[in-house]
């Protein structure tokens, strides 16, 4: 079936003219229409846009000019701006907002002859780890539809796992690509901060946010990462480095690879069943020549606490632009202040309001030094500690998520437990490091993700290592039960 193919396979078939771009696009549109009622992965499709783009790509294919993503339909998290397609961040406050421009990543996808399939569900403004704070709908985990797909890129992860899209883009501020990838048994990659343009990504925590791919294998994730990276003059934090180069993706051997395993990400930090799967995978990799060394990175323990100062502080500033005047929802009010208050009161959900309040508090005159400045100091220490580790080791390995997919609603009453889900993923955002999650095996029939981190700008190496690890763990691939 067309919809079961990888992005690489689809592009190859399109280039070989075994199938047309329009047929591919239509197959995915039909499949989403048939099955997404069970998953709730997509907030919306835009079939007219998708088919028009597919027809335009086909003309280039016919002229022999097809790009790397020839005819590959791509699902986009709904915080990525799409020209002419409503973009809501799963928030009521952006209901009806149709961006007048494409995010740079969307332009890059179109330039590589990919096609936009639709917009996927997320936690409101990407704040959450279960996709349950979406103002519109719940998303279900394809491995067990009573369970959460994780979050905040839960819609993108569920779409790829259920083969509703070959690949997707998500965003990762504290783990939102890697954690849902882990819970849905797929690959999720967060590039080095600055390697992928944030232009057109609706901002949450600007010093932490990064767009990245979700895919069913490392090769597809690498392909999409290579297309969506490189210097962008429209993003002031974009790095001058060239796009991620995947030409040597398959060249790396596991033999002699030096991997640090931080004590702080095992033991109490992780459930016994997740730990058992990761340890089993480590044994297999050890037999292939990987050298594991236990290390201590003490600041890891402060990651979640520090993140929940910095991310809300930045969010409280970024979300100031939603005032009922410039975008989306506008409530009736007597005068300007009343209008803004009523719009925000009706438009933002509880989690978003909580974060704006925490962030505003942490940045206020009396508390700025006590909270925000100290959090930035801890962030600097964490960066130094990781830099030290990377002097002696190629990578840092850990579980991605401390637990497997949990029941929908199970963690709602326990905000701390929900926040601790990002314990292992947050350091990558704090340090701007590339990080990838790939499936390592199963516990109780649910996928368990393994995370690999590397020093900033080592995107190519981390993808190469993940590719080799994926090959060494064949038992870790699998498909969820599908109708
Ligand atoms: N779960 C974290 C949060 O709620 C991270 C979210 C993200 O990476 N966007 O903030």
C-alpha cells in the first residue's frame, strides 16, 4: 500500500514515474478521512492546497526536475505557519487565523518538491506533554487508543505511527518531538538550536524552541532534517552553518563508539520496565562494540525546575502579541483594555494562563534576580557540565521518557508527574544540543524510546549513530495494530 511506504520510497517511486504525485496525495487524504476519526491526529486537512501542490510537483517530475522530497506528503504541527491554511496552535485565541506567509521550513519543503498534507494537533501553544491541553480535540496513541500519544507534538507522532503521513514536523521546547516519538514508537529528532529556522514557528520559549522531523525510520528523519535546515536571514538566531549533510548517514560503525550514560537519567528517574528495555538494548549495542561509561552530570536534576522558570518567562513575553487586535479571536469589550482582557480570558486555556502568570511573576521587578537570573545561571552550569562530558565521549544515552504511554486523563490531576516526563529531554533544549529518540523495544506491548544526545552542531554524527543503532536493534521496529 502506498501509505505504508517511507518518504524515501515514495520519492523514489514518484521519480521513477511508478506513481504520480496526485495519486500519492489522494491516497493519504483518503486514509486520513477514513481513519483519523479513531486517532484525532489532524486538526485539519486542506485537500485543495495539497492536490494543487501535488499537481505542480508532478509537472516538475515530468520535466525531470524533481527534488529530494518529490511528492512526499508532510504533516505539520499546527504551530507552524502555512500560507492560506488556518494555523491555531490548538488554541481558541487563534481560531480563524490564516497566516499570510509560510514558515521557512514550509518554503524549504515546497522547494524540495514535498507537499503539505495537513495540520496536526498539539497541546495548546505546545505547552504540555500529552496533547490533552488542545482546545479542540484529544489525540489517541495508535498502539493503544485509550492512551496518550505524548506531547506536545502528539498529533504529528500519532499521524506518522498510524501511517496517516510518511513524515511530519513537530517542535521541541523541552521534549515535544522526542517524547511523543518515544511513546508512539517512531523516530523524533531535535536539531541543534539555530540549525533549523524558527521563522514562522509560533513562538513558545524562543531560546529553547526548535523545529524537527518525526518519521518511522532514521533515514526519513535525516532526509527531512536536511531539507529543513540551513541559514535563514529571517531568523536572527539562525546559525551560518550549511544544511545538515546526510551524505555519510550510513557510514558510521558502532565499533569503538564512546557513549556516556548519566546516573541522573537512570535509577529513580526512570520506571523499572523502561530501564529494563534500555539496558537490554545497551547489551546488544555493547556486543557491537559500543563502549558505555557511567558518568555523573549533577545539573540534570535541576533541569525541570529551571526549565519551568525559563520557558514560562519567555512564553509570557511571546504570548503578549495575542490581544484580540492583531490575530484570530476578538471578544466584544468596552474600550481597549476590556477587549484585551475578555479576549484572553475566553481565548487562552488553563495551562497557557498558568504559564503566563508564572512567567510574568518570575520576570517581575522583585523576583527577576531570584528566579530568572538564577535559572539562567543553572542553565550555564548545565551547558558546562555537558561540554565537559563531550570532551571524552561522543554521545550521551538515556531513556527518552521515564514511562511508556499512559492512559488519557491519568496524569491530568498530577501536573508534577506530567512535567517530569521531560526530565531526560530538557537538557538538550537548555544546551542547544541535537537529540534523537529511536525505538529501543517494548514493555507491556508499548514502545520504549532511547535518546541519544550530542554536542551542539554534531547533528550529522547523532543521525549517523542513530542510523547504526537502529540497524543493530531490529527487534525494536514494529507497527501498531491498524485497521
Ligand atoms: N512538556 C514540556 C512543556 O510542557 C515541553 C513542551 C515542548 O517541548 N513544547 O513545556
